[in-house]
C-alpha cells in the first residue's frame, strides 16, 4: 500500500473504464454577477504552471455566513466549463459555493491529466483561494466528478482525506494500470490508451509506479474516514 503526502504552498498536507469514451466574491474579491460562473486564473503551487478554474457564487451569498463548497472535476476531453455546468444550478439552489478546476497534467494537456499530482494540487490551490476570498465552511468541502473526474475525485479524497467532508464519483477507474490493458489494442478506445501512455510517460511495463500512484485502489485505506 502506497501513501504519499504532499503540501501546497499554503501548508495543507497537500475499473479509466470504457465509459471514458462517453465523456465526449469574496470578502475582498472583485464583484461578479452571481447568476453565471466566472473564470479565475491561478499559478500552480506544484510546478508554477498557469492554471484556471470556474467559480459560481450562489444567489443571496452573504460573506459573513460560511457555506459549503463543492468541487466538480472534469472528465477526459472536458474542461472546467463542462464540470461547473454539471453542478452550479444545484448548488445555487442550496446557497452553496461551487468551483471547477481545469486540472493540468504533468506531460500532456489538461484534458488528459489523469489525477496527476499536478492535478491534485490544482484542487488544493483552488480550495485555498476560495477559503481566502469567500466564506467557506471548511468542515463541508465536497468533491465530485465523472469518468476521469471520478478518478480525480477518488485520488484527491484519498490523498487529502482531512480536507474533504465527502466525495462522490461516477464511472471513475480504481486501477489505471488495469484499465490501460483493457483499452490498449481496442479498435474503439486505442486513442485513450495512447493518451494515457503520454501522460504517464510510458506503458505500465515502462512506468509502473506512475500508474500505481494514480490508482485509487492503492490508497483505499486512506478513504476509510471519507464518506464516499
């Protein structure tokens, strides 16, 4: 069982299933219209890369009243726009804050970040920014995502179980190595296997540790305290 611990600049201990193919302001922040999500730009505490995210502030937001925060992770080929669109109307009806990071990879475009450490830090950096700029109930930070976003949700909750009150994932793989063997050689899904090789720096035979460090199955014990 592997256990990795990293920290953000702010000090926080900081089955890809075939379904991947389906994935086709603050107390002192600038004022934004509250009815639509808006973009923010940050710098990664992991590698200094420029990053961007979408934020939605609910109607009637009161900067003196802490509210829950929901992070929505995009799927393979998606982005922060598609991820925020999937949640902000529901969070708005509850008066909750919602955000969606466009996670970036370590060797490829952010649309194929595959729960990289860089992508994990994107979530933590975004949380830190929200806590600094908005009234966030830090005991009620939730994480969700589908497909690659589900992988991102599982891995981030396992790496930072003290940060998230609960997580919900849909269609995300538990084992990136195993799923690569399912995809490789497939007439329909070879491109997904090839994208995985690019982001992981090789095949499982060449870069096994890189596949294992992105597989929630290897960190399952870390999830024992996270409602999931």
